[in-house]
């Protein structure tokens, strides 16, 4: 198999150069993002993770061993109390798999 492509992980209009990664907000509408000039960094990160999760998951990894990053939903949301308010906490687990060299996370290994 082959490494997942930019389009598969970041959307139809994703491109890159030597210095830039461009992800179109319109590609993230399918996961619930409402594109605007004032999207928060956190809303964009959540949209990117949700979009990438469709390609980078253990089901697809079973048939494509070149997938080294998987994003999984934690099964059960929990309610936490912070500042006297209830919050729904939803978890994602991101797994990074690379041959064991004893080093930490190096993005160039994936």
C-alpha cells in the first residue's frame, strides 16, 4: 500500500510547498466546521483531527500497513465540573507507530 495522501488526510484542496501546508476550511465543513475569518485555533484543530480520523484509523490500518498514525474515539464521554459548570469531555487517542529507535517523537519518522 501507500502512505495516506494530503487529500485523504487534510481534504481535497490540501497542498504543500517546501515551507507551507495549506488546508482549505471548506474541506472541513463535512466534519462540522463553519468556515469564518475568526475560527479559533482549537476549532480548527478539532476539525482537522475529525477529518483525518476518517482516514487514519485502525480499520484502514489493517489493510494499509503504511498508516503509522491512528486517531481513535474514546468510547464514552464524561461530564467534568470546571469553574462550577458542567463540561462534556470527549476523548481522542492519537497513536504514533514507528520502528523502535529509543528516541522521542520525530515528525520525520511518520
